[in-house]
């Protein structure tokens, strides 16, 4: 099972942690794991390239842990309100997408939030 914990501060989504393999399919053929990886890379590329935001992330294939944090979603780190809204909205959109996936793949995904 993959557990995804979204980081929230004062109602603002600013990152997430993913741990574990989904176990939906065989390693290398797990379409659920592939979907999570693709969405994660989309988020990283959007933050770094399109939004030009500093992103703190780590990806460990050995431990199946991914952490993505972008302080640009938070007002104490980013003055541009539109950029904050875009960054937080990207994380919130991922949160909504994962919740939708969890309805069908509840044996393989667990989603939570953490006030940090």
C-alpha cells in the first residue's frame, strides 16, 4: 500500500510524502504506481520549470519514499499571491486526484493530511 500524506499549514497545501509500493501489480507493471510517479513528476516539473519555484524533494527507489515540499505556497515565504495560489492549488489538485483514485483503489492507497 502507498500512503500519501499531504502537508497543510493553515489550510494551505504545500507538499506531500509518499511511502510504500501500491502492490496493485508486479514490479515494473504496476499501473497504479506508474500513475503516481507520472503525477509526481508533473508536479515537480510544473513547480520548477513553469512556476520557477524552489522545490525541496527527495526520491528513493530503494525505500519507495518520495517527499515534495514547496514553501512558495506559504505567505511567509512568497510575496506573490498569485504564485502562492498556483502552487497550493497544484498540491490541492493532486490531493483531490488521489482521493478520487482511493475510491476505486482503497486496498492500495491511503491518503491523509498533516498540519505542518
